C-alpha cells in the first residue's frame, strides 16, 4: 500500500511520508504550491513594473490552483479540479481585462511604473 | 359539431350553415329556414383565402424587398392578389342565401379547459364568421383596397425601391388584419385584427420616418388607441367572465336567451351596461370619437392612399363594426345606457369636428375632420337604433370619402405637396386636372348630402331615425337629431368651401415644399400649354413650377370610385328592408327589431304585434308634427343647399385671387371664434397641459429621486470608508499600490497567526 504507484490513484490517498524518494505525496505538491505563492508574493511586492506585477498575481493564482487540485486528489473527489477549471476560465477573462487596463495606463503616462499612480492619496 | 369542424386542419377547411346562430335573428323571423345547405368544401377554402391572400402578398412584397426590387412589381402583385381576394368575397356574397351564418374553421388557436363547469373552458379558434354584416364590410374593404392599391402604385412612384416595398408590405398586412377583425369568429380574433390594423396604421402614418411630424403622429395614434384598447380588452375579459365564452355564436345565444354563465337573467346584472360601455371605449378610440379623436387629424401625415383607405374608409369604421356586431348586447340593456352614450358621443363629435373643419386651411386635414364628423353620424345612427342607417352610411362614406381623399392626393401629388386652400385656385382649368375636379365634385356633393346622392340617403336614414326614436328609448334623441341636422349644414359649407376655393375660380397656384425635382414623367407639353395660356397671369407667380397631372392609374381609380359613389345611391332602392344595406343587416346575426327594445318594449309588443317590418309598430317621434321619414328628405336637402349657398357666396362669388375671399374678411370680424376654431379649440394643448405635462413633471421627479436617493445610498457605502480613513488615519492613505498590498499581506499574516494559535 505504501508502495502503491501514482498511476493506481492511491499514492496521495491517506499516505504518510514515503520512505523512499521518487514518489510524490500531498506534501510535495503543497510545498511546490507554497513556493510558487511565495515567489509570486515577493515578486509582486518588490517589482514596480505593472506587467511583472500582473504576472506575479497570476503565479499566486496558479499556486492556489495547484494546492486545490492536490487536496482534491488527496480526498479522492473532483471538487478541487472543478473549482480550478472555473478559476482558469475567470482568470482568462480577467487577464484580458487586466492587460487592456495596463495598456490604457501605459498610454496615459508612457510608463509602466506602478508608483506613478497614486490617485487614492488621501 | 362546431368543435369537430374547428378541429380540422386548414387543408380540410370547410363551411357550414350554422343553425344555432339563427337564433340570433329572433326565432320568429327565420323559423324553419335552418340548415339551408351551401358552402361545402371548396366554398370554405375559398373564404379562408380572402384574408390569407393579402397575408401572402405581404410576405411576397417582403421577399421582393430582400431582393431590392426596383420596379413597380410589388404594387402590381399586391393589386392583383387583393383583386382576387375581392373576387372571392364577391363570390361568397353571391353564393350567400341572405340570412345564414357561415362559419369556417381554419385551426385551433386557443382551446383551453380547466374543469367541466360552465366558464371553465375558453375557446377562441382561428375561424371565420360570415353573415350580412361581415360580408358588407369585406366587400368594401377588399374592393377599396384593390382600387387604392392601384392608385398608390402611381402615387408612391417616387419611392420605388425599398420604400415602395415597405409601403405595400404594410398595406397588404393591413388588409389581412382588417379581414381578421371583420371576419373573426370571436372577440379575440377581433382583438387580434384590431391590434394588427393599429400596428399597420402606425407603420403607415410614420411612413415618412425622416419627418418628425409624421413620426410624432404615428406615436400619438398608437398611444391614444392604447387607451381605448384597454376598454376593449377589459370588455372582452368581462364578456368571458359573464357569458363563459367569447365566440359570437354562443354569445348571441346567451344574450337572446337573456342568461349568463351563472344562469342569472342578463338584464338584471351590471355587466349588461358595463360591457357595452367598455367596448364603446375601444370603438371610440379606433374610430376617433369624443375625447379620442385627436389622433386622426395628425394621422394625415401619412401618404394620401393610406389616409383614404385606413383613416377614412376602413380602419376607422372598425369601431362602428364592433358596436354593430355586438348590437344584441347593446339592446339587451332595458335602459339602453350604453346606446344613449353612443348616440350623444356620436352626435357631439359630429358637430365638434365640423366646427373645426370649417376653419382649417389644409384640405387634407379638413377631410380628416370631416371623417371624424361622419363617423359621429354612424355612431349616432347605431345609437338611435338605426343600424341600417349607420351601416349604410359606413358603406357610402367609404366610397365618397375615398374619392375625396384620392382627389386631394392627386392635387398634393401634382403640386408638390401643396394642401393650403389659400394657395390653390381654379384647378379646373389646369390641364390634366379635369377628372380630379369632377371626382372631387361628386365626392363633395355626397359629403354635403346633396339630394339624390348616396350620402344624402344614408345620412337621412340616420337623421330620420334620430327624430323617430322615442325619448323613452334614447334620452333626448330628437335633440341629437337637431344637432346632426345643424352639422349637416356645416358639412355642406366646409365641403364646398374647399371645392369653390381650390377647384374653381381664377387660376392660381403655388407649389408646395416637397422636392419633386428630377421626378420622372413631367408632361412637358402640358407644362408648356400652361405657360402659354396663363402668360397674362404672370403676376400670380408660377415660379417656373409645372403641375404634374395624374397619370392613368390615378385617373382610372378616381373615375371608378366616383362612379361607385354615385351608384351607391341606387342601393337605397334595392330589396325590401330599407335598401340593400338594410337587407344585409337584416340577414346578419346582429339584427334586432328596434321597436321591441328598451323601456317600452313590452308595451309595444303588446299593442302592435311582432313583425319587424311593420312600421306601425314603431313608436314614432315627430319632427314639427310630421312624420320624420317623409319630411327629412326635404329638410336635409334644404339644409344642404343653404350650406352650399353660403360657401358659394363667401368663397366663390366675386373672388379674384386665391387668397382673398369674403370669408377671410368675415373671419377677421369674428376673430376670437375663428382663431379658436382654427386652433382646433386647443384640445391638443389642453391634453398636453393636463396629461403630457404632468407626466413629464412626474418622470423628472422620479429621475431625480433615482439619481439622488437611490444612487445616494449606493454612493454612501463607497464614500463612508473613505471619509472614515481620511479623518481617522490620513497618513495611511499614500495612494501607493505597494503600501496597500503590504498592509493586506500583514493583515492576512495576523489572521493566520491567530488561527494557528487557536488551533494548536
């Protein structure tokens, strides 16, 4: 049972840490997901380029999606996958709008620097 | 039996002589005449084609529009198909036995049932109901549509192309809708046709959609009709709840048996007067009577053939048809409340519209007001129990008013849209306008009630009956008679005012403002002839404009219609029920015996017996102590002559220029009255003031409520946090994106730490 392969669909299910390397478990996926999310967050916080910031938010999106799929697999149901399909669909629409906004912002200031925009300053 | 027939598909449509509906005639009249078998398979199918052919023509014209047809083909195809429709109506009429009701079922339209009790099922099938009344209407609807379609083929020729297709598409659709209205087997079919003709009227009034006045007029017609239609709709629903049916056959059966769906006697219910009044509201809306008439004069913005067919001859008589069709219900009320309202509504409208017509200068508007006035006569005729007179007047009026409108249209067509009678004079002498003048004269004589014309006979039937009907039936009906007699004089005056100013007298004309430049076959020779013969008139200024004489199609139609207007008089002497129209009414399901109606019904039956044709049974009123039927011919003839004579003196005798006449001096002498009449008694302004303006004010109020209160609440939810942060922590609002992101992350981190502490 411990050695059950990924192909059998049982590997992630209720499996403790594997004793041998080479088999991916829930924690592996969560670790990758967390790493992606952290990279996205750090990128978002440190960069000033609007397009790079937008890419970083997409990275965080996909990290969350990966975690959901992994959890879905872990619980042996399709909820996670279903949810991610929705997220991807909406992210596609949102990406189209966000990029259009970036283009508009660029046209106004001829720059992609996010710090040029501070209209909310109280 | 009926149900089985109505279930048959269209392919197997057939007719039957409906014995049950004969009950509507009063059993005594045609007892034993039932089941005179006729019709049969082919007859029914042919009758079904009468409305379906115009529908097919409308579809065909639409198809031609898709192919961007640029010839007169849509017109000729329409005229041909409408002509076939007319011939089928004629065949149906000739094959009709004079009293039966023929019902033709096409397909199930509405057939519902939600229980077994009375009033728990609704049947309104796509079926047709032929009796004298619907046949009479269909004869002139299809006949006039064919003729006016031919006229329009030339009149609309400057729009050949998409506009032409649009015109004839709506034209054919109108004939289909009107057929549904008239031939429908139930009130819902009538309503379907009623709304259909309203739509087509709207489309055709607004035909010149780039002209604001035309678009506004279409809108006005539609909106004003909606108000009346509400009455018709409620009346129809109330009919259903009262009788448990909307089919004429079973309705008339219930009414004649004086029962309702609950079994209560009909004449003791409130519905017996409420339903007729509600239906009357619909009829007054469609037929432009009191309170509702304001849309019809504006509807003259449409092309003239439309004014002739829809807004003079056919659609506006739909209200008269509705009242005539439902006559058994109107006379079921022993107090005749609704009919009294119909009488006075009609008589007052007739007078009111005539006073306005006297002071207008636009000859087409004058004809529009005269239509309102004549429709008033028809309603008054129905009201005073002279169904025959009212219906005969519908028939004769259809022909002579179409003649008048088409003559005006020929003038409008020839003089670039000029309709002002102050700017046209002596058209009789303009080459090519002789036929128009003669047709106009015949139409005017009919409208003025000149002795021995069709209009004279049909109007006199109404007038005589108004004096004959006792006050116990219709309150003060003889006063309505006097009012209508006075109106007859006014009618003769304003009719011949147009004729004397526009068609005779010195030659003078000014072109209208319609651009007819590059407009086809201007008759160069005729134009040259005018210039030669009127060189000495140069002072009158023709501005190089050449009138455009009507071509063969318009002239032909004018000749046929003028001839029909004359011949219609002969119908008065046909048959033994007060003329041909009387025979048709007598042979319809709506026939009733006037003497047996109202408060005196019982007494009259008691003393004079049952015969419908026995005039001794009629409780006669008198006029100046004499029998109205005998003296009315002389009185109304004299009134007509007086009206024409005044018009002659004021507008013809000694007139040297188009614009000057003795009447203009007289108008200045009575300036306030004249100004008010010319301003149409400012009814439009009054309606604007009491209805349109308050609505606008209210809509502005609602607009500001929406903007300030509703939007304000929404803005509050967004504004409050901003105000809060601005006052509590102004330094935190840096406006820099990363500051906000950082604080959000910090917030999430705090939440995570708290959760972790709580969980572990």
